[in-house]
C-alpha cells in the first residue's frame, strides 16, 4: 500500500502535474513528472517526499483488471520513493498493455520512463 503522504489526492494536483510536466511513454505506461522545487509549497512537498497518482481507465479492462493493475502499479511506485527527489510529483497513466504485463515488466517500463527524466 502506498502511504498517504506519497499520493496525489485532488484533481488540481493531477491537473497541475500533467500540465506543467515532462512526459515519457513506454509500451505499458505514460509517465508525467513534475519537479516542484522552487514553488511556494516547496517546504510542504519536501517534507512528504515524492508523490504519485494513477490513472487507470476503462480502456485497460474491466473493474477486476483495473484494480489489479492499480495494485501492481502502487507496489511498483513504492520501490521508486527512495530513488526520486522529494519534490517530484508523478502521474502514471496505464495503457491497455499494462493489463497483461507482469509486475516486473511494469517496474522496468516505469524505470525506463523515469530514467528519461531523471537519472535513477
């Protein structure tokens, strides 16, 4: 389970991250990442560490498949918490191929997308 301090919760946070971010895609996910260093909320964000948000639409599959995909992605996000700067917000949009991908493949694809933006 992803701790509450590492979650994007409001639509405003999702919108801000997706609008002012760099985007990188792979076969299973599209990653939008934004570094909030230097903004007004820098102290608050730095205290909580990187935050993640997931978008898993009906294109991925039925409810069972979407929830399974979300659980896998949340678990994968846990491995990236110590690797990312504390001021980063990340939105992960699952593509239909993520429904059949293993957790290892999701982690590999997420690492590849994040590597394009940060050296992790």
